[in-house]
């Protein structure tokens, strides 16, 4: 399921863009926001954001895009700017925008942009992420996902449990959960498990290949089983 955000201060504009998305691509979750503040207060984790340059005042959309891009460790969406202010178009590429659309939005042009965006998102989902880039000791550090057994939440930090070591850094496990969805699953508020290291499970615990047992929330059990079996099936298809 692709998650899409539509950010525009005008209600009719939000409704129009949402309708265009649904018309072309029904298998998605759309959330509308009228301001940058409202977007930033939300749960995030979007794959694609349609963002009006203006929002409440000219340039507000760019400020929101800059804030999104500054959030290291959080899932980074494709950004498509929607604007009636052509002079802002070139600024869009400073924040790695995927594309821009001029108002009034042409339906055919919109369909083309959405199609290409969805193709890129789906391609990224199929090609599993190979490494996790974190901010550690004042620098960026890449960690191979296949070396992480699980991530543990502890206060404002996340502890990565690996084969022969642990690594602790400042982050939110909820943001990590969004970034690593597909190979990792949140079995408990405190644990995010690498599905490739699951050796067995019961309704109360998950057993890892290194012998560790982690508590699983009873509210997460059914969803975990579904995701784990789907992960195993994907692995079999690739072989």
C-alpha cells in the first residue's frame, strides 16, 4: 500500500488532487493536510507528497520540503510540487523534488507524473534496502541490514543488536520502523526484529537464530505471522 500526502491550504485543491490520485491509482492511502505544521504533527512515513509551494504564504511549501529533507533517519518521500508560482519551480530541485506541476493542474500531465512516481516507489519496494545510514559520533555511518538481529528502543535512543556488538544512537524506533518496513517488523513497542533472523515464534515470544527470545505483544501477533509468512514467500520467489 502506497501512502500519499496532499498538502495544500485550499480545500478544493486538496480534494481535486486526491480525486485525481484515486481515479488512476486506487491502491493507496491518501492523507490531506492544509499546512506544514499539520503535516509535521502527523505520523509521517509517506511514499509520495504532493506539495503546494504556497500553502499559507508563498514559499511555505519549500520550507516544509526543507524540513522533511533535514530529518535524517526518517523515511524520505518523493516530492511533487504543485504551484501557481512558476518562479519557484527551479527551487524545487534544491530539495530533490521528483517533479513539479503548474496550476491549474492538467489531468493528463498529472497522470503521467503519478505513473512514473508509483513505478519508482514500487521498484524501490522490490529492491530491498541493503544498509541503514545513521548519524553516529558526529558522522554518517552505514550498517548492513543483514548484520542487525533487532533494534531495541531505550528512552530517546535505539540500540542495534548485531552478531558481535551493539550500537547505540539517538533515534526514534517508530521512524526506524517506517524506514525498514518489509524486512523488519515491530513485534513490541520496544523491539523491531529482522525477519531474516527469526527462527521460530509462539504467541508470547519470537526466537531468533542467535538464541535470544523477545517478547511479542499479543496485539501484534496476528499481523506478525502474516508479515513473516509473506517475507518467507518473497524469499522463495526470489530463489
